């Protein structure tokens, strides 16, 4: 999209959604944990039959507002 001129290269490099979800086992022993809350995403509950398109729509509902805010409507 940068090569096509659709977005500015600086905007591309300044956009970041860091996401890492370690398991409780991965963080065990790394530091003292006084409280640990976990959650499970049950795609079937929020997306019906849980087909790929349904999962994509769920992910889009979270990511799209951030993308529009950063890159604009177009």
C-alpha cells in the first residue's frame, strides 16, 4: 500500500498493536504473581458457527477502529 501511495510510509512504521498472550506456565517463576486472571475466547459464543469469516468479523470489529483512527477512512 505504501508503494501504491495509499498510505504514508511513516504512518505504516508508526502503527503497532503489540499483542502477546503467554500461558500461565510461560510466566511462572519469572516474577511474583499476586493475582492472575485469565479469559477464554469462545468463538462459537460470539461468532455463531465459528467459520473463518465469522472469526475475521470479530477480529475486524476490534482492529478496524484503530486502523481508521491511524490511517484514515480511505
